[in-house]
C-alpha cells in the first residue's frame, strides 16, 4: 500500500494503482544493440535509466517511462573515457572548447602529464590562467575542484598530480637532485593532492623539469600515491631507441613503489626503432604475468604532437626558457646545437626520429610572435617561404615560439600491434579546443575516438566493434579505478551513447584539423542528455570525480 495525505486525511492507494500512475523509469531506450563495454558480443535489449543510474537492461516494453527513445537498431555503449586530456582550465575559461571532446563521445576525461592544476604557489601561479578577469589563486586541488563545481562541467573529469608540478613548486626548474628536505616537501604535496581526490601521480620525462627526476625520486613520490590507492602514469623518458629501457624504468617504479603503472601513448618513434614495438608489448605482458598491474594507451595517428623546442636537448632548458632562448641569436650557439642534434643519440632526439628531414615536421600551431601563415607548413616549407637555410628557420621558430609540430615518426603497423594488445586503451593527448578561437591543433583533438571505429574497426578491421568499445570504456575505467563507470549494467552510472557504427566518423585532418567528429546521436552524462537527437544541449551534468569517493 502507498499512504498519502490529502487535506489532513489519510489516503490509501493500492500498490497496483500507484504503479500504473507513476513512471518506472526516467528514460527507456528500446530496440538497441547493447555493447556493454566488457568486450562481450552485442545483444538486443532495452535500457532503463532512473536518475543518474542504469536501472535495468532487458525486455522493458511493458514498463512505463517519462521518455522513450527508439534506438532503431543502433548501438548503445558506455560513454568513452579519455585517459589523456591536458588541462581542465578551458572548462573555466572557454567552456565551448569541451565540444572537441564531447562530439567524440567522450563523457569522462582525465588530465595531467607531469604538470597539473595543483599544487600551486606564487611562482607557478605567476604564469597561470586568468578567469573572468581575475588571477587564479588556488593552491590545492580541493580549492580548484570547488571552482570547477561552481562553474559546472559538461563531462566527468579526473585529475592526477604531476611530479614535475610538485618539483617546480618546491625546487623551481633547476636540473639537480632534491635535498632531503625538498623531497619531503614534494612528498607532502603529493599526499595533499591524493587526499583531495587525485587518482595518482604522473610524469612527463622528456620535458624539463620532469626530465631531471631520477628513478629513485619517482619511486619515493609514487610510494606516497600508492599508500592512498593511486596509480603511476608516465610519458616515459624515451619512446625511440631506448624504448625498452624506459619501459623497464616504469616497471621498476611499479615494483619499487608497489603501485599500478600506466604508459602514456605507447610507440616507437623513428623508422629504425619500429621493430621494438612487439618487444615493448611483450615486456608489459610479461610484467602482467608476474602480477604487476601495467597498462598503456595510444592515440590513432602516425604523427605525434610535440613542441618544436623539444628537438633540442632538455639540459639546455635547465635554467628555464627565458634564460636559454635568447642564446639562440648567437650563430656560434646555433652551430654547436646543430652539430649536437645531428650527431648524438643519448636523448630523445626527434630530428633522428623524422629521418633527419625537416620536411617531416609539420607545424600545427604557433604563438603570437610567429607568422601564422607558417601553420600547415613543414619546417622546410617555412625555410623555402622565407628564403633561408632550414636550420636557421628551425632556430628562429624555436626562439620566437612556442611552436607546436606533428613529426611523422610512426607507422600503421605498430598502431595495429598496440591496438590488439588487451591492456592498451585509447587517448586524445591534446588540449580542449574551440574552432572559433583556436588557430590550429593536432587532428586528434577533434577525432581520436571516432577514428578508432572508422579506421581501425570499419576500414582496417584490426578490432571488432566490441573490442574497440571495451578499450575506450571498461579498460580505462578500470585503469582509473572508476568502478561505477565504463560498463552498461544495472547500478552503473548512466554515461552512455547511441550511435550508428557505420556512420560515426572523424573529420579532422592535418590540413583541416578544426572539424568536429560526427555520428553521435545521443549522449547521456549522469543520466542527462548532452547530445539529443544529434543536437547539442546546454546541460552541464558532469562531475569532478575524486578518487575513492565516487
């Protein structure tokens, strides 16, 4: 029986009558092919949503609902999860940029790669963002998360704490080992971030100041994250000739800190190094057989994205860009640096990775001090346009930068090999971008996830659709310890997509990168529609997901 009060009198309504009057679900999706995210074959079923959760999957034809969507034999999948965003600051400063991810079907994004939004101090916030005309002031994640929650976020966001970030907060950008006191302070910063909800610690070991950290330093910081259930995420020290050594370092950190570890954008850059990919995959597989939780991800492009300044050895940035870049005016300095780049191998030498050919280095973005007509040209193309030596063009671009480039350093075979590995997920690895305000970008910013389905499922047939969805949903959810997302099952959060797998498509190219992906008909985040019948809504239903508290 149900009891209701009416004008002071008690009204008794039989349960059967109440059930007929009240909808059972907020939404029922009917006539769907359910791909549940586990890798299992699709099956036909209806999906019922109540509030922010999936309430039922099965035959729901007789059930009442406030809204019914006929999937028309399209697939229903969990929302996609991106393991590599760069920052959530654009959600505060330029919220429309979120659609570069949302149009791909991404409902959850993790950010951080060595750097992170917290911790901060007066030195690091001096170069921070300005929000609504006011300088940023937060120090800890709990303060930053409050900003995000007050503003509202369209997608779920997950943060890690950057090892380079805590190093810069405590030590600045110097190339030296921390003192015992500095290391203790760095560990305290990691602990504070983990308490506030960071999912783990991340490194970017080819960029200063992260490149200056030793394995021992990283183990000590990772122990702090491990003690609070965290994960170690790493852009490794080398992704070319020393790829295997770098993976062994990740494994050593996982063992030394007793922490799960994840390799960002697994690849072997440089044609001479391409045969290393199967060995790298086997190294990770062997570690997993020994009980170490090691995973990886890739982006589905054979051109990577990097700053042109990374073509010079990181030790030259030991005192910061402001001290180093003016020295590039000196012809003798340029001559010495050119000789170093052309002849040495003891670092991540991107010039060698592109076959020592400046025509293979495509400019995808540039700062205001650089002629914007250079975007879309190679470094050699800039030299020809200016009528100068290509090395002078290179040094001028670095000096006047920043300049973002897409070196052609990989091949399709290694993408196929990595995609087939059961522990390799997908990522974007690019900032959020709005075509109205962004001059250029790597096409992965707009197309990485649909490209997996369009190219590697439909065209190349490297993966089944179910296998591709699993690598974009439950696998990254497990890596991030998001136990209530990434799968379609009763009790899971209602982050889900409806689309036709034959029409979902990436549109962004290197020639025209600022193009949204197409084909997502419906997107729900925590049960609310962000894409409804192919049209965007203004809903901000995302959440700041704090590790261990979701």
